[in-house]
C-alpha cells in the first residue's frame, strides 16, 4: 500500500534520486527532438494526403458544374494574370475556404520559398501577380499557375497547383511543406507521378517529391536532397 511505497522511497538516498532524474533527463533530451521531428513529418504527410483527396473531389464537382476542363477559359499565366483565367477560379467554389486573395496579397507568407535540393526555387508567391492564391478552411495555403490556353492534351498538364500544408509555418521549402499537383484534362495528380516534370532540374528542386509523400507516406527523401519521378 501507500505506507510500503513511502518506506521504499525513503530507502533511496537523495544522491540516487538525483542520479535517476538526471538519467531520465538525458534520455528525454536525446529522444524528444527526434520524436517531435517525426511527428511534424507525419503531420505533413497526413495533411498533404487530405489536400489531395479534397482537390480530387473538387475537381470532379467542378467538371460536373462548369463543364469539361477544355471548355474552361484558361489562359497561360504569361498572357493573363486575371483570376478568371486561372484554374482556381473553377475549383475553389467547390472547396471550403477562409479567404480568396485572387492575385492580390494576403494569403501567403512574404518570403521566398526554398527547395530541398541544389536547384533554387526562390519564388515569393505572395508578391507574384501570376499566382492566384487562397487559404483553405483548415489553414492550408493554395496557389496555382495556368500553363496552357487549353487543356486538351491528355499527356501534358495545363496547370500546376501548389499547396503549403502547414500554412505560413516553417520550413517553407518546396518538397517538404510546399507541394505541387498537376492538372490534366481528366485528373489531378501529384507531381512526380507521371513523367512530365522529370529531369535533373525538377529532381533537384523538389517538385517531384509530392508523389513520394502521397504514395510512400514519408519524407525519407530529405536525406538525398532530391526526388526522381515516381514512375
């Protein structure tokens, strides 16, 4: 009972108690950072897969209400930065959002994003007029660039959608918390899932890591500082 426990506790000297507490502290100091880091990675994996599912459902619903993608009024971002010509204009109405910035500021952190590899990304999405931007109701930041005036080619993406799954929080690195999805005529896929963005430039920048996170559900590629096309 309690008395027996107290008697046994009293049998330990103060020095022994302090040594035991010290050992516990050292073990905690060695293991906690790793546990915290692993938890952060799992949060990224979970949120990215949730966004992928949400995007896919919104894309299907958008096509049901707005018509097939090749009938949308998409315009290459180098020719028009108007929100109405961006793929998000058609998809966001079918997603839950906190804020839609269109091409204005106020949705992304005012920073230049890094990349996991040797090729710099270095784009300040917040300050770019080319990117349409919004904040989803779960805090995920979403942006998109339209790359083609039409979406008729089944083998080439007509737009790229990027999401920062943990909002404005660090590390703000392409391939870790900033990820890319490609919009095709009939589907949205994680970058790296198909051989459209292969090559050393994209491998070393981090664009192709999204497929790895979605399918492998880990961020083990960080140690290699690049991602090859998944297939």
